[in-house]
C-alpha cells in the first residue's frame, strides 16, 4: 500500500494533499464511483467512466497500489480480473457522494436530467 510522506509534498503538506496525491486525478474518483455502484469488470468500468482503456488500466493499478482497490482473478488463460473497493476504498464513497451533491448544486446546468 502506497503511503505519502507529508514532508515529500510541495507547498503546505497536509492529509488532504496526501489524499489528493493518491486519488485526486479525475478518472480515479470515477473508477471509485463505478466500483461503489457494483461494477467489477474492467470493460464495464471503462464504459461507465467514459475514460480511455489505458487510463482506466493505469488508474486501477495506482488505486490498487494505494490500497483503495483489490483485484481477484475470475478466469485463467487468459487471466481476467474482478475489481472491488477495499475497506479504504469504501471509506471514499462518502467523498464521491459529496461530490455528486456538490456537482448537482453547483456544476450541472439546471435543465440537465439527473
């Protein structure tokens, strides 16, 4: 599991800066959203996020390294993986939910369907 040493961060290092270093990239939080909705397969995560396949693959690797995502093989030859949120990943769900609420209030055009 990747951990951030605060003194390695630029500017005013704090736990929020460390968290953003691990999960602050746009596609990372959208991957967390998809997994929190019960999506487990790579192709379904790609479809749900709208991200390029290589981006999703990179984000899943970095989230796994950070201890946010766990993967389990569901098929051999070729190996295929299911992805799930770890306990640390599940702790991010309220953050994603808060972003959904904030986005609905402040970022989405009023006439846009939910």
